[in-house]
C-alpha cells in the first residue's frame, strides 16, 4: 500500500483458514460437553458435573465465536489491503 510496509495476503488467508480449523475443532469440544457427564455419578456429583460442563461449554462456545470472528476480520483486512493496492496502482 505504501512504501513503508507490504502485507502478505496469502499468509493472512492461511492464518484465517487455520483459525477456521481451530473453530471447527472447538465445535467438537462444545458438542461433547453438551452431552453431559454420561450418567448418574452419585448424589450431588451429577448436578455438579453438569454445571461444570455447562460452564466449560459456554466458555468454549465463546472461544469458537472469537476464532470465527477473527478469521472473518482477517479476510476483510486482506481484501481491504488488496483493494487499496489496486487503487494505488490505477
């Protein structure tokens, strides 16, 4: 864009893909946590395990969203850089 810096748009794209892959992996964790502890663990323990797993599921869902959002933002930034480069060379 300017003489001061150059963006490696391919690297930005690869990073966005890696973030998408990480978000997909986190989706598997979220789904597994949603299954609960898998049976009766004893008085009070099942409820505590359910609560803990719901908490982890919420946190992992937030992580998945952050990964996906960051990937989308990287793609937008890469596209904006390419647009600016095209304008500069017109």
